[in-house]
C-alpha cells in the first residue's frame, strides 16, 4: 500500500487544567466543540483534517497552507473574547473571569495517510506534523509551569506579562526538512 506523504501544519489545542477548571467534563467538551466548530466553519475549504476532539480535553486539526497558522491562532483569540462565547459559557467561572487558558501546539512536518479520503479522520492520519503538535502543546505546559515557579528576574519584561495573560499559550515544533517551507509561507507570502 502506498502512503500519501504531505507536508502539513497540525494544531493541538489543549485546555489547561481541565480537570480542576470545570465542575463537569461536559463543560470542557462543550467549549472544545464550540471552538472546533468555529475553526471548521471559518476554514472549511482549507482544512486537511477538520478539528476534532482528541484525548477528551483537546482538539486537533490540520492544514497544508502554513500561512493559516496566524489566522487560526488569531481566530481562536477572537472567539475566546467574543460576546457569543462569553454569553454561551457564562455559567463557567473560568470563562467569566477570563482565567480559562489553552496550550496551543503547532506541529510542522509531514503526515502519512493511505488516501486523501482518510485525511478527514484524525484517528487514521499520522505523521511528524501531528506528533510535533502534541509535543509542542506539552512544551507550552512546561514553559508555563516553569514560569509560575520562577521569581521575577531582572530581565522580566512587558512581553512576559503578555505571555502570562494570553489565553492561548503558543509553542511550535518543526521537522527540520519542513521548517524552511513554513518560514517562507509565514514571512514571504505569495502576493
């Protein structure tokens, strides 16, 4: 069987402290479903794999156009701060007091799948892009936990403050061979 090998960007968005943030896991699932549905609707024609709940407290999806990383990340922020999101989840304290946060892992690499039809099923798609996205999300957790245990240093800056207040803690890992393609797409877009 020949596998399709596609250069891709996958994103793994994990709710931070989900077990202690929600009174029921159903609340977290509803938030993830809303976020996934929003991204899927806004990028329906661009997604290799639609965003789907994975591991109970995360969503994962992917694209082949690296330029969409900034757009999707920005869309997550817009959704989080939207009146609709706040009204829909106004019974969840972490939403109303804006302490809900996510670990946004971006993975750049390749995916392997038997056919293009299989791209729509996250349980069949595999490859370095997805592995890097999951690992990037974990790295974002480690960075946040280490930041919480450190004292403010002489190099503390306004950028540190921004990262601490950002609801989507971002980290990206790239396969060496795909890194150049990603940089070109992000910084030298086709006009």
